[in-house]
């Protein structure tokens, strides 16, 4: 009888350990799943943050390129306007020089005739 009691007690102890280890395994699996879900969410959040930062950087680069293009357009317009003014000044100077040369030739012609 003692043997049956000892055997029964051992059997109950073994079953309780098996049940306990199954619960422990379930808890460990649940913890691992929770950690995996947390890691996945953290990775997704980090990816979203990086994507947003890249979008903002791209927008700033686009704006900077637009600003640089506008500045180059203004510089080109300024150079063209300066060239136009310089050309007009040269034309006026050339016309005055031609007028003075013509007048000097006329004066010289009159002086030779007289």
C-alpha cells in the first residue's frame, strides 16, 4: 500500500511538473510573441520616421533647387540687362564719335577749299 501511495504521489508530482512546464512553455511563447510584436511595431515606427525624415529632406532639397534656379534666372536677367545697357552705351558712344569725326572731316574739307 505504501508503494501505491508513493507511486501515486510520484505520478501526481510528475503530472504537476509536466503541467507546470507546459504553462511555462505557453507563457514563454506568449512572451516571445509579445516581444516579436513589439519589435515589429518598433521597426515599423522607425521605418515610418525614416520615411518622413527623407520626405522632409527631399522637400527641402526641391525648395533649395527651386530657389537656386530662380536666383540663376535673376542673375541671367541682370546680365542680359547689363549687356543691353552696355550695348546701348557703346552705340551712343560710337554715334557721337562718328558725328565728331564727320564734323571734323567737313571742317577739314571746308578749310582746304577756302
